[in-house]
C-alpha cells in the first residue's frame, strides 16, 4: 500500500491483541476508514460493535503506540508491510477464511510465489528423512516451484537450504516479528533467504516468539501454497496441524511413507492410511497431482572419480545411495575410526560423499567410482 498515512493505522491495529481480520472489517464498515476507527472514543467503538475486551486493549495500548515510529522501524529493518487490500497481497492466501489482514515481509514476495509447495516435518529427521527431503526438494525446486517452510530446525531447515542450493526460491514463515530470528541458529540462513526468497510474518516488529503463534503460522504456510508435503511426523505434531489446516483450506496434502516401527513415521503413515494424504515416492507424484508441468529431466553428467589412495578406495567401496553409519564403514573396511573420519571429510569436500545426519553417509549419485 503506497499511502503511508493509511498504512500506519493498519500497523497500529496489528499491534492490538484481539483485533484481527473480522474486527477490522467491522471497524472499517462502520467508520469508513481506519484512521477514524483508530482515533474513535470508547462510545463510538462500542457503537461500531467492538466487544469490551477489544475496546479495553485498544484504549490501553493506543497511547503507547507511535504510528510514525512504527513506519520508521520498518524502514530501519528493511521490512515491508502489505495489507490485504494491496495488489501485492498473495491472492492464494486471501482464499482462506482467516487470512492475515497484514503481512510483514523481508525480501521479494511476488504474486507468482504462491506457485509453491509447503514442506514440513520433524525437527529430528532420520538419515532417511533428511535424504528424502533433499532429493524431492531439489527436484521440486528445479521445476520452478517455490518451497515454503517455517525455518524450524530439522526438515524445515533442510528444505530451505536444499531449495537455495538447487537455485530455487524459498519462503520462510515466522511465528514472531521479523526482527527476531527463531531459532537463532538459523540467523545466517534467514539472511540468505532474504537475498534469494522472502521472510514473512503476520506479526509486527518486536513480537517475540510464543508457542501459540506457531500453529497460527502454519495456516499461512499452507494457505500460500498449492499443497503441503509432510516428511516424517509423529502422531501429534505441528506438521500434522499444518496438514489438517491444508485440508480445511482445500489444499492438497502429500506424505512420505516411513518405517512402521519409527515414531516419526507414525503420523505420516497414519494420514496416508486414512486417505488424508497422497503417498509420495517421487517428485513426479506431486507435480502430476498439482497439474504442474514437469520439466524434462536434466541430462546429468556422471563424473568419474578415481580414489587417490587405498583409504579412499576402501571407504568408497562401502558407500551406496543408502545411508551407512560410520561405525559400519569402519567395520567393513577394517580401517580405524580416525582414518575413516578424515577420509570421509576429504570425500565430502570433493562432493563425492554426503553426510545425511547422525554420522550416516551416502554416495553422491552424480559420481561413478573408477
């Protein structure tokens, strides 16, 4: 919205707990504009139909909020505010019932970014979960689909990083103000996303992360997207909350099947069994269901790698596309742990081997061992 004078009242109301889309619509319908609503006395707010609790919140906080300073803070942090009346507001998000009346963004949010897939899952993925996330997100990104996730540790972080590595775009949805990076370990990742994607929040600057904000954040992740892919989730998890919200929003839900004995597969297996999610074994399953054009597979140049010494040859002999634990490599190769560790480090630097978590390694499929 270009009108800064009007925008600051949207921002002001976003700072008042209890005044969201429904009550803002009520106020605008009664007063005709948000400026008059913001400055209205208690009697007129009551006459407009605002409930007592919302009136108390507004009257208490209004004197403490400097609207001009709010605009200055946005400029200082490089954050934009987009109202639901702005042409730049994502049209797909506006389809959901409880869409945020205002979005705060850092980076470039384009209208075509709703051509996206939300990827969610456990904060503690198995080597299998990590590998699946990397492979599917890579292919999805190469098909020009934006990856949306929540910047949490685990599957979210892997999805964001993989999309960027594949040359794609990614969107991170926050459960706090954009001046708080949560978790702090992802500060550098968040900065990279602003350069090759966008950070999004419905919360104004200065809003600290709170547990109740994250389930609310999930509705934005699914609302922005064509569908949601769940990769490893327990029966009770934030990932399944996102899947449930996606179903309510008439979005497609996909899930990766997993080991029936593994707790983080119980949630994904359950929603597949219940018919709430479509089973996914490849990127094509998702693209075909969403009726997206599948790019012709890139002709991958298989590079030949010649082991430089006996240690490399012994370690490479044990590596396959399936994850193998470092202790198992030691056992099978007969080499000491120190020699295997140093050899794997060199192979990782050369892109031959890849660590997929918990000291499990796989062979990069782009290489053939000579």
